C-alpha cells in the first residue's frame, strides 16, 4: 500500500491506491470504479492542509496533471483554469493576459481547487477569500457525470460548492473572477505590539493589505503594509518586506519550516481583544512557544461555509513546530477563539464537532443537503467528514 503524507508530514495515510489522474475521462472512470466497489475517494491538492481532509484508507487521487489555463476573457475579467494548477503557475500567464487574482495567501504553493476548497485567503479589509472568486465549477460527480455549475446554470450546486472541502466530486476546472493586472509595493517594519494595536484601525483601513506577526517571548511584532503602485517592478526582487513588483510576485512568501497551524476568523470588532487574550495566554501559560501569532483581515462574503460569511473579519493564526505536540496549546487558544465568536479555518487544525460547526455556520445544514444530493452514498466523504455529517 502506498504512503501518503501532507505538507507538514504530521498527517499520514496508507490508502489502497494513490492514483495520478490524467484527464476528465480518467476521472469519470475512476469514480465509476470506486462507486461500484463502494470505495471512498479523496482528491489531494498540494497537501498543504493541516486538517485531515485528504487522509483516506481507500483512494487518494492526485490531479496534478490537470493543470494550466483553459481560457481567459479580458473584457469579463475572468479565467477558466484546470483544478490542479498551482497558484504560482497562474500569476505570470494571467499577468500576460492583463489579469490578476484580487488577493492570495501567504504562500502560492496550493492547487487552485485545494485553496478554494477551504476558503484560503490573504489579508485586506476590502478583499475576500479565494472561494468567493469562484464563478463557475466543473465537476465529475459521484454518478460519473460531468456537470458545469455557475450562478446561471445548476445554481444551487454552484452556490453550495464554492467552498467545497473536496466533498461534492472531483473538481476538474474552475472559472474565477479576476481584475486587471496590478503592481504592489510592500513596506515592512517592527514595532511594539501595543503600538501596533493602537494604530490598527488606521493601518488596516489605509492599506490595501496589512498584517502583523507578533513574536511571543518579546513585546515586538513585524508588520507588513502592501499597496498598489505605478512604480516599475524592481528585479531581482528585494527581500520579503520591501518588494515592488507584480501582485503575484509580491504577495507570496517562502515558508520552508514545517509547522502546524490553527486559525480562527472573528468578527472584526473582536480582533484586538482576542489578540490580547492570546497574548496573555502565551505570556502566562505557554511561555515556551516561540512561533509567531499572525493577525490579518478579510472582507465579508456570501460563500456558504466561508469563515467570512456575512461578516467583516479578522483572522488570528497560531503556529507550532511540527515536532512538538501542539494540542494543549491549540486547545487553550481554541477556547479563547470560540469565546470571541470564532470560526475555524477549514484547512487548519481545529477540534470542533458537528454541533459546534453547525452553530458557527448559518448554512451548515443547507451545505450538507446540497452535497448529499449529488453524492448520496458519500463516496467523497472520508472518516473525518463522515464524523461531521449532521
Ligand atoms: C505553509 C502554509 C501556508 C499557508 N498559508 C495560508 C494563507 O496564507 N491563507 C490561508 O487561508 N490558508 C493558508 N494555508 C492553508 C492552505 O491554503 C489550505 O489548507 C489549502 O486548502 C491547501 O490547498 P492544497 O492545494 O494544498 O489542498 P489540499 O490541502 O491538498 O486539499 C484541500 C482540500 O481541497 C480538496 N481538493 C483539492 N483539489 C481538489 C479537486 N481537484 N477536486 C476536489 N477536491 C479537491 C481536498 O480534497 C481537500 O478537501 C497555508 C498552509 C501552509 C502549509
């Protein structure tokens, strides 16, 4: 049996088969075969999730070969892309077509279908997560059919599946809402955390992107402000913190150190108080934690299971070395996040069960009903997701 593990190496699986998908026809055939054998299918993106979304005993599918841009429409500012395309592979071709993603996360290694599956986001009070840019999806469903969905075609399926958790079928293509290509300039600084919190409203409102990393065991935090610019790109790209170049060159960072991560989204008004509560926890009970705490913002959206659903959001992330047992620290953080109305990131560590997730998400039941309609036998549900089914 093959070995599978996620990016951090913390999650492992020994599926009966690890299948490299080559085409949509191949996807249809593998789904029919799995359905006949009553096997469960999980599709992997770039395996960067810390939640056990892909872990599976039966079949793990790697659709890396479904990669590249299918078409772009400069007038409509959209592109249709193959689901396995890594975000880093979208940047330059989209720029050459005069287009760009509105925003992206801290790294660009994820597959686009993996990133949209979990509501991956960057920072910026006016910027929504990647799932909210999905205006069309092409699926191979559990019955082997290929179905396109969008706001005007199979709208119920599209609406539920913009944030899909890999639970609706195999995504083969996505159509994304984009914007004209743009350049960004980054400015980094270091300041005391209290000063940063005091200036937070001003800085989050007056920069397109603003975030900070507080370094426990010190009073200081590193900030990053990024804004649109007409200045020409500067190559070779400067160090992280002072780059000036195209959006896809400035936004992603290099994060080689293997870690786990818990992240919660909070109503934006609760962000500073929650940050202070996490700071107190680290300075009183978890003084040996060295990994930074990250603070970002995100615009409200209308995506059913999004952590930004109908509310302006602050996200706070805690990290720990992958070799360390993170659970006591993360459980203590989770208690604080929940007390501030937090919703867990779908791709990161959390310990919530079905009832708690139901109370975090207004559309929880609706999402499951829409999912069960296209996969009544649950062939796209692994043990982890079955455990969350209402
Ligand atoms: C170093 C690091 C930095 C990160 N930075 C950020 C960040 O800045 N912001 C943020 O929000 N998150 C961040 N994350 C989390 C990450 O973006 C999410 O976990 C994301 O879902 C990972 O994408 P992936 O391509 O690796 O997908 P995977 O983790 O492999 O899979 C995620 C989900 O997508 C499904 N899936 C993937 N492809 C398909 C397909 N073709 N069809 C059906 N289902 C599919 C899987 O089944 C699974 O449910 C980071 C993670 C790491 C490790």
